[in-house]
């Protein structure tokens, strides 16, 4: 199994995908005139405004749901793997893909808002929806939907639960070894997998609203607690910070593990962590209740900063300051840097646990176990919601009953299995899922740009209304030449019709009605 998964990763995560992720971010940064910088303060304003409705969640809730997918085990174990296999310079490339990826996140999340639909009283949307409507290629949308259901329902949850199991085992011991029909596992992992599966079942059977309410409380709390702990460790070693910065920058271009390794691992773990371009964030973005699609695009763009520039950087600095890492060389068992035992895997949370433990004795291992539980658990919830959304997309064509129930059972089983299996296999399977989605989504949003530029048109429209100083934003896709945005067409017609007293609004209603007819 490990050999097969490694072979697939060699194909999917070829240098082409690495540079496609970076190139797409650079492209959208230039096209939007670096929207991630120009509208930084507007992102803050939008984050704190917006309300939920019976059909949709608030901008903050949507941010929390998407952050629950972004802020996960990749921020703790993923950063460790990037350093362990790509050297300290890999952190620089994580920053790079995050900065440019913020523009990609704007584009994909705005597209999700433009082409969202109402489904059984809730907003649904994501790459499958905008690929079908903006590209007009339903077959491509179906490929993405199926790949995403498989990735988020089977492959990716195991990475998260595996890190929870490893962290608990490292913090509290493995306990008695138990023989089962599928192998021998520690009591700690079996117990952890059982507890996580039971809690997960309770929440996912409650629907998206329960997921949103849970994540909007847990995500900010866990991220803040983690960042505060990291800052304490950094402050205790403040004199080492300039040296660490220099190490990261120098190794990014002349790295100990090779230039290609630093870029490859930095981009791979960066995309895994912040998910920009991967196509997962747009699902939560589509569920938000906003006045203009560009608003949620900006909010989702801001989430990339939180994920990588704050949380991932906090992990990286803790590991590098305390020296709690190894850097693997080219051969099996070869190390370019070895500060820890060779038995400690880079594909896990142990680097981070040891980093905190060395700075704050008695705290590191249990703290990371608890933090990883919340990080990884909320990410699993986000994966469920994403898989659920793509099943809802398929059910638009084939009304097959029971699919949602089957998804719940499969995901819970994948979570339990992931908790007890080896870390290398779990991460490798997760990389397959991330890579498949990234390929399909990035190619899709680039083609959509050259076909009709809907995300760019939405941004220009929003900026024009900003300049006019409007208090209530509106979005008229017909006027902008955007086809297929049926939700926004109906909403604009409905809202304009209620207050069609001014001349300009009467003209707008007439335009919409004439176009519709």
C-alpha cells in the first residue's frame, strides 16, 4: 500500500503542480493588483460584520468553518514535515505560497459565492458548482465532485486523526498492546479513535449549522491559545529570532536539503495547510450570507494569513529556536541535521511537542495533544461538510437516497482507522487527496478567468460601490455580463422590486427583466 501511494504521489506532486500552485497565486495577485494587500483593512471590517440567516451562515462563521479546515494538523505536524524533509528554508516557501495563495483564495471563494445555490433551505456551492456554471463543463465538475468526496471522505480525515492518536500516545504513553484482526495497536490509539469517532458522530448528524456553531467557538480559542504559547517561547528566546530568520531565508535558496526539496516540501505542506487553490475553502465561502460575493472572497483571503503567517510560523519558530528537529538527507536513515533520535518521525507532531517541552517542561506533550485534538477534530468536521456538499451536487442530477448516511459511516470509519495506522501512510494518502483536488481546481479557476473573468468583474464592481460610499452593497450579475449566477439574479430582482421607487432602480429592474425574458 505504501509503495502504491508513494508512486501516485510521485505523479500527482510532480514539479508541475508545485509551480502551478505558485504560478496561479502570482497570476491572480497581479490580475487583482494584489488584492490581499490593498484590501487588508476591508477584510478586517467584513470579518466583524455580516449576519447569519436561516439559509446561510455569517461571514465569521464561514471563516471559522474554512479555518477549521485550514488550521489543522498541517499547522503542527505539517510544518515539522516541511522542515524535516526540506530544511528550514521550506518555511520561506510556505510563506511564499501563502502570500500569493491569498489572491487565489479570493478568486475561488468569490466564484463559490457567485454561483452558489439554495438546497433544502441551505446555501451550497464550491468548485463543482462554478466549474459547471462558469465553464459549462458538467463532466469536469463531476470529476471534481467525485475526487473531493473520496479525498475528504476517505483519505484526508485519516491524516488528522492519526496525528491525534500519535500525540496522545506520545503524551500519555501507549498502554497495553491489543491484537485485532487487522493488526496490533496500542490501547491509547484504540481508545482515542473510539472517543473521536463518537464525538464526531454526534456533531455531523446535527448538520452544517451545528458544525458552524461549534467551529466559531473552538477555532478562535484554539488558534489563540496556540499562538500565545508560541509567543511565550519566542519571547523567552528573543535573541535567537534574527538568527532563525536568517537561517530560513538563506536555506530557502541555498538549502541544506537542496533547492528543489525546500520548494517542493514548502509548497506541498503550505498548500496542505492553508488550502489556497485546493478547492476546499470555497465550500464554506458559498454558505455565507453576504450582500456581495467579493466580500466573502476578501474574508477567505484573510484566512490564509491567519493559517500560515501566524499559526504555521508559530510552529516553525518554536521548532527552530529550540532545535527540536532533524533534516533528512537523500538516503534512507541519512540526516543532514540530527538533533533528535533517528526513531522520531518528521511526519508527526513530535517535533512540536519536544520544542514546547524543552522550553516549558511538563507542558509540551499534553498541550500539543489537546491542541491537536481541537485542530484536527475541527478539520475533520470541515472535511465532512465539503464531502457532504459535493454529494448534494451529485444529487441534483441523481436523486439517490441514503448517500449522506453512507458518507457519515465511511468518514467515521476512516477516522478510526486513521487513528491507529502508521503516520507515513496516513500522510501519503492525504497528499494524494490534496494533489488531486489542487490539480482540478486550479486548472478550473484559470480556465474560468480566460472565459469570462467573473471574480475580477465582481471585485471591480465592489470597488466602484466602495468609491461611491454606498451603505448597502448590491450585486447584479446580469449588468456585469456574468451568466449562470441564478441565485444573485433572483435576489437582485426580488430586492430591487420591493423598493423600485427611484428611477435608477426601476431601470435596473427593467434590465434584469428584459434579459431574463
